[in-house]
């Protein structure tokens, strides 16, 4: 059996924006595209990522005007990337080690898509049926964001990743 490659399962329907675009422009485009993030690129090269959570925590709760805030002021940077011809297990390891929700897929240093732990598990669950993984009760799907993480935290009776834990504790 051949090992699955990232290029076989990446999501290529992604929202790319310039760092000088405003938060409001990004929110409108995220709504149109029905996505919760925008990748910030310069000539196709990844610079950062802005998520709905960034908009809420860095703009709205700070009382800033989303019409005036450029994306470069709130984007998370640098982003973690992987080449599209890499094996899925390599993407899994990067997501797990970095504790991120999205891994930016590149080809010749240009963005071509995104891969998540959920997309990996949906096509290749057999990769993760190692006895050591099965015996670790702390791993699983975050009940808040839905992504898989090797370790979770219990917050208010829910099992959540580190990022969602911080968000829940802020509320």
C-alpha cells in the first residue's frame, strides 16, 4: 500500500489576502467563502493567517475599528508550512508537534492549500491506529474546534485543545 501524500487531500479552495487589506474586508470575504480564516500572502508566499478568533480577540474586544485595522497588525506569523508532495504522516506530525489547527501547504514556497488534522483523519485513520496512540486517553478531538490533538484539557466538562482552552477561560 502506498502512503498517502498531502497533495491528495489538501483543501485548495482557500481565501488568500494581502496584509494591507482591512479586517473588515477579510471578514466579508470569509463570510462569502464560508470559512473561518484567511491566509495572508505576498506574491503567493505565505506571510501569516487571520482567523475569526483573531478578529474577535484582537480587534473587537479591543474596541478597534475593523474598517481601519490592516491584517498585518493582527495576523499570526510565521505560519507552519509543508510541501504538497510530503507524506500525510509528516503533516500529522507537524500539526501535533506545533499544536496548530491548520497547516499551510506550499509548492515551491507558494501557497497551494491547507490541511487539517480532521482532513487527515477522515482519509487515513489507519495511520494512527498504533497501540501507543490508542492507549493515550488524553488525545482526541477538541469539542470546541473539532480538530484532533494528541492532548486535550478538560474545561467545564469539555475536552478542548490548548488554544480553545485559553478562549474558554477568557469568556
